[in-house]
């Protein structure tokens, strides 16, 4: 009862789109970050499945890299969000608009 | 498709049982709202405020350090997978070990740097100190 | 070939003087006597001497086209980019003209700038030095890329020099206008250069590999070139028009002439340099330089001739009504370069070169003369404030008159012979089966009349009559450094025409037509056979379909002379005698004279109001409205759309995410639909 | 001599040495800070940083001059060849310039060691991007470049502009890297391979999943376009460059952008060859054509209306990304692809000097307390003539006026585009160049021709900034006679990619 590859693609695409929707609608910087994590994990679904599909471990290894880099990204992101909070008294990404046009 | 029916049935049951129990109990129990019931349970202590308090920033620093070093360790995993087969294939031990030592070495440099820069030291903030002396 | 070994010095000497002046300006502003004029004079005089030597060498049959420096050899079949020298009769002649005029302008600047205690002199002389060096570099350029580089440098220097008095309101904007308008043309040129490289794989001017030679071979089918899907002739014409864009901008031809009158804001010696020998001449010289290419393209030639003829007429009418002496000269410059373009377009390569040369002398003379008048008038340029300067400045007057006679085309001054030849070439080729040239000829002929009129109006208002202001009664004296250049140029403006007296030669069989002979031969070097006027004649006949009718040069000469005299006479009739207003005040009783003056005044008013002014105004409206309007519209549309576009950048990062996502989606859709992913 | 030195480093391929030097320098800086976190000797840190980047520059230069053969290392994960060394040259020189300039900028700042270490880590990431030979290394190297960059942009923790810039850069960057990873996952799904050569081989059999592959390719293009600051992935750029410390703006807009291009050249030429991808319907050339035209136009049009010089430079840098994109947009099966790509590389090389120099001049103006708008620059030339001459050189060179380096690179680029038959790209580029002259000349006009509104007091001549601005100006000028060798090298190494 193998699940066809297209199902996995649809699953990851759906995850990705949920992530995109979160990015587009959320104003809280932390939720913005979480949405991006979701998008990264959508990619991980693909990697893990297709690694098995093609019979090599490249994809699974790469998904580990993605996870590690996502953590690093979050670390930097939290740092930036902290200074954002100090300078703008909040973590609303739409508040920081001193530069435009 | 019949195997999917089983999956669906499992889902229905999984959601249905708790819902049913909650529904049943709300129908059977007497409803006596009281302030003490909705108060925060702090193991008998009188709560000092709401649960929505701001944590000291240093919790985040420690958490961040944990997350980073924790996740970096995951990268050791693929190496361990190939370690033994590669040794058996006759790859020299140095060739196999050196990259991982370098990797860990770099992590150690980062950790020591963070340590020396006070990332893991708990510095009492002036405000916290003040609160402590006041209470 | 010793002279040719020293030829790079012609460019390097003024360039060195530029460095000296810059270094002085930065570190020791007062170290150089005369604010840096002396190195400049020495350098340009040195260039002049070397140019003379080169000219002698060329006269003896010497020619050279050598590579001086290789920029890039390219990879595979990519073309080489090189700096190369091309010394042949045309460039030798132009070198003489440029270095001579530049030397005289440097000397004159001593009187115009130093003696007037201007500040920032090292900067001025640095600019002059670089300007001269760039133009000389342009003249000796052996390929189109190098020519383009120096062409741009010339534009940059004009920007620096026109804006010399940058603390005043006018000069900086004039400088900017000059720079931007010529740059506008130059971008076409740049695309043209790239196109030439892409098409021919070479941009050299001389030799069998040169692009005119390859173009000719391609048209006969002996060589194949890349034409990007166009017909060979069509594609060459496109290239020709692109290069022409740069020429039209630099040589101030319609419709990109608007910068030139404004450029009068610069110091007068700079105007002399710009108009006589350098920047404006660069455009015409470029066409002459690659005439072997243009001679293959009848469409482009016709366009050149029409643009030239129209510009000649159009600018002449505008010159009729100007008050400032330099404005009149500015419009006359545009008009005269129109003649050169007309000459080139009509197949008169020699005639146009000839006019380029004589014009360089007499226009430099007129500008320097005007500069002398301006010194005398304490920098008042309004001719209606002058009058009667003849007696007070005899040297300036006599030389200015010689220049004016040359400009108006009165026999035997230089301008007559050259302008007459240009018109003659247009006429004979026009009658010989290219009727479109006749239209250009007609416009050029009418312009002769106007030229005579405005020239003498200028002379009469400035020098004749009674002084109209206190300034004109007691003019400031001018020194030797102003007079000497005027005398040298005065002699040249009078005699330079004798080099090529076509009608006289026809009548008497002598003296020889020196310039024709100079440009016609390859000096026994077949590599340069493609650069001779003989060869151009064949090309014009074979490819452009230009043929001549047998026609005496004397009759057309008389016609244009008659028209010039008519114009001059008209000016004399209107402006001779003393000034009306002054006159009325002094001789209140003399009613007849007053009536006559009144009549003159009325007539002048009538003439200007009912004929010239509407015409000029129409022209001006067109100029301001349509031409400037187009330019302004383009810039304001750019700025407006720029302001709209930057509004996308709302400053809200969520909106960026939305736009980024939408952009990506759009890209996916476009590529996907075209790539058939959804099929 | 180099060869001998190389033998002594076990486990590191000699072509990777420049990158290794950069990484070790960064670690060394961390080490110094670890030993003595409180007292930073700025001169020492700056010296180490400059020394390291110059050493990397020298190594890359000598390897390139010796004609380094293309060698895949670490099981095809990285490819050391002329292209990677060429780009390493760009990165190392920009890093050196920025390090010198930061000396004055950091004088009153804390965390100087971290600043330099982050710059060098980013430079390491860039040189790995230029050497990437697999989508995995490409992603890791890209993140290694991006993460320090985010921190660098937000370096001035108490400055609202810097923090806002960092936030925007980070959020857009995170989004773009998520897009990139998803693109990579789709390509992996369609081909089952990560290294470029394997992907190119597997593409033959991927005809029936062209949609998945194509979607992945376009998303990868989006991910690298973020690094290049190409429209519509450029939104972070104006703000990040405006808000960041000026040396960082120079670093990002020159080196980081060049790294994006290096990666794009590698991925698209190596993994998705034109002659295979386009017939399959995966027409990434079209993607880059759209991006190139949009980027050029939007960048230049928006720059034309700016009053803030830093922001104007930011938009102009977007515009220049559009020119450089011609290198990818004018590729065709069987065309003179090496020339086009090489011309684009040479343009990035020249651009590295002139653009860094321009931003460093802005840094100098900030150092003096001059404002950021055009009006504040009025009459600056009277007070600081030498620096203003350098700035004039940068402006004219950016505008593509002869005889500066920028003219030649743009000329060669447009010429190569025409040569490949994409004359319309060259035409759009030429029109945009004309527009760019407008706003560049405004700066020159303000410097030289306008009167200062407020009398300008310049307290100190910052040595580091002066040295780096003049070095950049010198570079821009030296590239005039040296442009021949540069473009030849670029075109040779680019031709080797195909």
C-alpha cells in the first residue's frame, strides 16, 4: 500500500502554503518566524520522502542541515526581535517603518 | 481504499471519546462557579500575578544556546552512520576522525566564546535586585 | 617616419599641462605664474609644432595606422580593444587646426581671464588642457571605440568649462544641459559602437580589416557579417543612424542643438574653443573620419544633408533677432555646422572638410573678437549697449570685420570659398539625380541671405554708429595677448580660402586646388587607399547613386555671393548710420534724418514683427514646445514614474512579503504557461 | 612557493585555501575575544582582519594566475576552478576595504571583535557560495553568508534605523531561504540528486515531471535573486542598505550581491544547462530576462527620485544587479555564453570597487556628522577635496562614463549581449544608464557646485576611511588599464563553466 509520490508533494505544498499564509497575515514577528519554520519543514517532508523514494540518504542528511540552519536562523531572528522590542516597544513587524519609499 | 476507512474511524473515535466524556460530565455535574476554582493553581502558594509574566531575558539566552548546540549535535548523526562501515572499508582513522574533530572544535570555540562573554552567567538585573530588596 | 614616433606627444603634452595645473590647484595654488597659463601655452605650442612636423611628413606621403596600446585581446573571436593612432591627411589637417586654435585660445585667456583677476585659474587651465588633449586624442583616434572615449571626454570637459563660474545661477545649469543633451546623443552612439563591433568584429578606421572596408565587401558579397536578421544595407543604415545620434548631439544639429546657445554662459575663450575647433567640430569630423562607411548608405546621407540644410536655415533665422553678441555667434555656429553636414550629406567630403577648416579660423576669430569687445565693455554683452567701438578698438574691429566677411561668405575671404563649394556640391549632386539634395541646397541658399544679414547687423551695431552707453564711450583697453591671437586668426580668415579656390581654378587653370590634392591621394600606400576622397567619390557613385552634372562653379558662386551681399546690404540699410535714439536726442531739429531713422525703426519693427519674429517665434515655440517639451516630458515622466515606483516600497515588511510572493507566483505562472507545465 | 605551503595543510584542498584562511581568521578573532572579552584592541583586530583578507586575496590571485585546473573536492560537494577563485578575489578585496574602513567606524562601538569575525564569516560563506557544486553546499554557504549579514545590519543595537533594517533584511531573507529550500526539495524530488553534474544527468529522464522540476528551478532562482537584490526580491535592499552601518552596506551591496551572482552562475550553468532546460519547458533564461529588465528599470527609476544618498546608492545597487543579470539573461544554446557570463563577472568585479568606495564615502560623511540627504552634501568638496574627487570617480564610474572602469565593464557587457543577439537587453541597459547619469551627476553637482548651507566642520580626518576610499578609487582607476586582463580572465573562466 505505497502512497503515491504526488501525495507527499501535495502534503508538503499544503504545509508550505500554510506557512506562506502565516507569513502574509501575521504581524507578530515571532509568528512570522514560526510560519517560516513551517515552510522549511514542508521542504523537509519532501527531502525525507524522496530520499527514500530515490534510495539515497542525501535528502535525509540534507534535511538535518535544514533543521540545524533553521535553528541558527531562529537564534539570529530572536536576537533581532529582541532589539526590535527594545527600540519599537513591541514585536509588531508593521510598526518598524521609519524608512520607506 | 478500505484501509483509509480504518484510519478515519480511528480519528473519529479519538476525537469522539474525549468530547463525549466532556459532554456527559457537563450534563451530569452541578454547576457552581466560584472564584477559587478559576484561580491559578500554584501548589498551594498564593499567586503573585498572572501567568502572563515576562521572563527574564536570560532565560532566552540559555534557551538559545541550548537550541543551537543541541541541533548542531544532530549533524554528528550522519557521521556515526558511516563511521563503522567506512572503517571496515579501510579508510584511515585520521581521515574519518579529523573532520568531526574540526567540527566539534569549531563548536567548542563558539561555546567558549559565549561562556567568556557571559552568556551563561546569571546576572541579576538591577530591576530584579530592586524587587528583591523591596519584598 | 620620425615625426610619427613623436605623434603621441601631440596628445600627451596638453594632458601633462592638465596634470600640472591640477597638481598646482590642489597643493600650491599660487606656485604657477599666471595661474597655470604658461604650461598650457607651452604644451599646446609644442603640440602645434609636432602637428606641423606630422603634416610635413604626411605631405611627403607618410601615413600611419599603428596600435599604441592593447586593452584587451578578447577570448576566442571576441574583437581586440586597442588604442591606435591614425595619421593621414584628414587627421593631420585637423591636428593643425585644433592645436593652433588651442594655442591661440590659451594666449587669449591671459587677457580674458588673468588680466581680469578671475579666481580658480588653475582649474580653468586644467580644464583647457584636458579639453585640448581630449580633442587631439579624438582626432588621432584609429578606431571607433577610442574615438568614443575621447568624444565623451570632450563632453565632460565642456561640462567642466561651461560651468566654470559655478557660483552664478546660469552656468551650472547650462553646463548640465550641454552635458545631458550631448550625452543623450552619445547613448545612441554607444549602442552604435557596440553594434559596429558586433557586426564587423572590428572598429578600426583604416586598413583592409577596417569596418568601412568590411562593410563595402559585405555589400558586394565578398565578406559576410552578422546583420541580426536585417538586410545588410538596412542594418548598416541602422548603425549609421545610431552613430549619427552622437554626431547630432555634439555638432549641435537639429533637434539636439538646444544646448549650444546656453553654453555661451562659459568663459568666451572656452566658447571659441568649443565652437571653432573642439567639441562641435568633433561630430562633423567623426562623419568625415568614417566617410567610407557613410558613403555606402544613401538613406543616411540624405538624412544628413536634410538635417544639415534645415539646421543651417533654422539657426540663421534665430540669429537674426538676438541682442547679445555671443548669442548671434552661437546661432551662426549651429548654422555653419549645418552647412558642413549638408556638405557631407551631399557627397562633398572635401568641401565639408574645407568648410570645417575655414570655419575653425573665422569662428575662433569672431569669438575671440567678441571676447575682446566683452573685455572692453566690462562684461556687458548687449549689442544695443555698444556702438562706435570701431575707433576705440581698431585692431579688434579690423580683425572682427575680416571674420565677419568670411562668415557672411564675401569674396575673397575664407568662408566664401568653402561655403560656396559646399553649396556647389549639393547643387551638382542634386541635379545629377538626387533631387532630395536640391531641397537641402535651397535651404542652404536661403540661409546665406540671413547669414549676411545677421553678421553685418552684429558688426554695425557693435562697431559702427555712435556709442550708446558710457561703457562704450570709454572701453577698457585690451593687451597684446588679446590682439596677437586676433591678428593671427585675422590673417588666416582672410587667406585660408586660397587653398581651394574652385571657381578661380576653373577660370584660370591655376592655382591648384591644394586641399583637393591633399585629401585625394593615399601617398602610395594601398592600405590607406580607402581613406581618400577619390575612393569616397567612387563609393558615392557606386552605392549612393550620386552622380554629377557638368556645371560651372562660377555661376552658383555668383548666386551665393549675390545673396550674401544682399543680406549684408539689407543690414547696412537698416543699421548703418548712427543710432536712432541717440541721434534723435542730439539732432532734434534734423527732421529728415529723424524721419529716416524713424522709418528705419518702423521698418525694422515691421520686419521683425511681421516676418522674422513670427517665424522665429514659431521656430522658438517649436523648439521650446516640441523639442524641449519632448525632452522635458521624458525626464518628468521618468521622475514621475520613479516617484510612483518607489511607493511600492511601503516600509511595511509584510507588504514586501506579499509582493515577493506575488512576484514569484507571477514568474511561475509565466514560465509555467510558456513551458507547458500545466498541460 | 605556494605549492609547498599548500602541501603542508592536510585535508584542505589547495584551492580552498583562501576560504580556509578567511574562516581561520574569523576563528582567530573569536579566540582573541575569548581570551580578553572586555578590552578590544581595535588596531589589532583590524590588522588581523585586513591581514587575513589580504592573504586570502593573494592566495586566490596567485592560484588564479597559475591557471588553476577545475577540481571537484569533497566528493563533488565543492568545485574549485577559475570562477570560484575569481569571485574570491572580489570578496577578499571588498572585505579588506571594508575592514580598513570599519576601523574608524567602530572606534566608539562595543563588540568590535564580533563585527570583524562576522564580516569574515560572511566572506567565507561567499567564497564557498562561489565554489558550491551541490545544492546542499549552496544552501549551507548561502546561509553562512546570510546569518552574519543579518547580525551586521542590525549591529547598531540602539539605532532604530539599523534595527529596522536588520529586521526587514532578516524577515525577507528568511522567507527567501524558505523558498530556496523548498525549490531545492522539488528539484531533488524530480531528479534525486544534489550535485550539479548529477542533476544535469538526471534531467534527461525528468521530462514527465518538468512541472515539478520547473517550479523548483524558479523557486531556486527566487532564492538566489534575493541575494542579488533583484526585483521582486529586492525589497529588503533599500532599507537594509540605508539603515545598516555604511561599511556594512558597502560590504553587502558589493560582495554579498556578487556572491549571489556567483551562486546563480554555478547553479544554473552547472545544474540546468540551457540547451537541456529550455527545450524541456524549464525556461529559466526567461526568468532572468524578466528579472533583469524589471531590476534595471525599477532600480534606476526609484534611484532617480531619492534625496537620501545612501538610499539612492541602495537603489542604484539594485539597478546594477539588473545589468549584471544580463550575464544570465543573454544565454542561449550555442551562443557565445562564456563571453556574456564573463562580461557580467567582470562588471561585478569593477562594481565591487566602485560601489564599496561610494558607500565608504557615505560612511566618511556619517563619521563627520554630515547628514544623509543630497543637500547636506552641498559644497563638501571645498572641505574635503581629495575624498570628493574619489567620490566623483565612483559616481562617474557607476554611471558608466568613460574613461572609468565602470564604462568598460558596462560596455563589454552590453557588447556581449548584442553579440549573443539580445540587443534589446543592451538597449534597455543603455536607456537605464542614461537615466542613471541623472542621479549620479546630482551627487557630483552637490559636492562641487553647490554652496554649503551650513558651514561644515570636519574634526578629524579618519585615516582608515581615507585609506579605504582612496584604495577603492585607485582600484576603479587602475581597472582602466588593467581591465583587459580582468575581462579576459573572467571570460576564460566563464567559458570553462560551459
